[in-house]
């Protein structure tokens, strides 16, 4: 109600403002302002020797894989020009395409630096014939290179892979390609044992996936390719639990041992294809007497001594049990 009251209060004042506003004078002012802008634009188009400065991005192509540049390459060239107003206006509103520098072609021709008339003509290709180039920076682009050593490296994954519920990674991940070529100095390559991917997290995968992953860059080393495909095999899993007896081996003489409880639950994940192939006999919990007989707290941690390869994410409950030694009597 308060908002409505405020609106009703200001409504007559707003109406009075628009009815009393000098629209006619304002329209005349805007019209003459537009005319003045048009006249200025016409004069600007006809004006000669208008100055302008433009930044043109540089694109380097056909670079040999086994070389490295001795000096950093510039990303842009700053060009100062003069031309008539119409040409300057068109340059201001046009998209600045990259200036392509074919490194392979130049180096094959014995050119190790781009400068002079060749460089100037390359820059001129981005302007009009009437344009006068006053100057540009950098004036020289050094293209000298050094030959690199090469080394084949196996790709290793660095990151995390999580699957959606009821799915697990069925096997080790693989890469396409499995190896990349590293180019660098002999000293820098000697420190590398493998090519590591950038730390990447793949979450909630629901099916077998092939995804792109980048190679982690190392200073002074170039990897080819610098991106590979990671193949992650995913299968649907189900849970199963067996009760497995706890036994001991290596008991001396007439000594016997009892565990409390004497059996443990072994839970694991298994694919639907392997579900019926796994039996309780595929699991064993055999504890070696020598590893726990001196435990003062009378407890021992449980570990599987046998388990099938198809069982994944195995858990034992309880994780530890109490034990008691007894001496067997002769029968």
C-alpha cells in the first residue's frame, strides 16, 4: 500500500513535467547537433595527412618442431601511419587481421631476421595503397633458432577420476598417443622421466569416456603433441558381501589361537559379468603367527591373504579382532 501511495503521489508531477517540457526546443537542438556532426564528418573525410596508430597482432606459422627461438617473439607490431580521413575512419572500424609470418619459408631462404623492405612490405599489405607508413615497432623481428634434442616420453596422468554411483573405473587409463616427443636441451631432457598431464579432475563419469587432456608444460621444453586423449574404461558395478573365516598359520608346537569374532565380513564391488563367478572360497584371511603374537593389546589387524582380481574396493569388517592363545592337549 505504501508503494502504491507513493506512485499515486508522484504520478501527477511526472505528467506535468512531460507536458510542460520544451520538447520543440530540444528537438531543434538535437537536429542542429546532428547537422554539425555530419559537417564535421565530411570535413574529416576530406582532410589529408590524418595520423593514426594501430596495433596489429602477429601470427607465426610453419615453425619446425625441433627448434626453439633464441629470442622472445613479439605478439604485436605497433604501426604509425598517415592517410586521408576516409581511410583512417575505415581502418578504425575494420577488424584487425593477424599479420602472418611464415617462419619455415623465411628460414629456408636463409633469412634469420625480418627487417627492412621485406618487413615493411609485409606490414603495408594490411593498409591501403594511399597509406603512408611513418614508422613501426619493433623494427626487427629476430627469427634465429637453435636445434633441439628430442626424447620420447610416456604420458602419465595427474589428477582425479570419480564415477557416478554404481560405476567404477574398470582398468588402468590409457592415452592416445601413449607417448609424446619432448624437444629441449640435453640437460633439460635428462631431468624428465615421463610427460605428466596438467592436474585434471573428471567427475561423475557414467560411461567409458575418451577426453582431451593437456600435457603439463616444462620451462625450456616443447612437447609434441601438447594435448592427448585419455581413455577411461568405466563399468557398472554392484556390491557383494561374504563371510570369511579368520585363520592363523605358523603356530608353534601345540599352540592354538582363537579369534573373537572368528569370521569377518568382506564387502567388495564387482561387475555384473563377474558377479556370479566369485565365491567365498576366493577370499582368505590367514594371519601369520609371527606378525601378531607379541601384540600387547590382544588385537590384530585383519588383511586378506587371497582375493580375486575382479573384486574392487574391498573392505573388511571388523578391521581388527581380539585373539587368545590356547595350548592343545594330546588326544
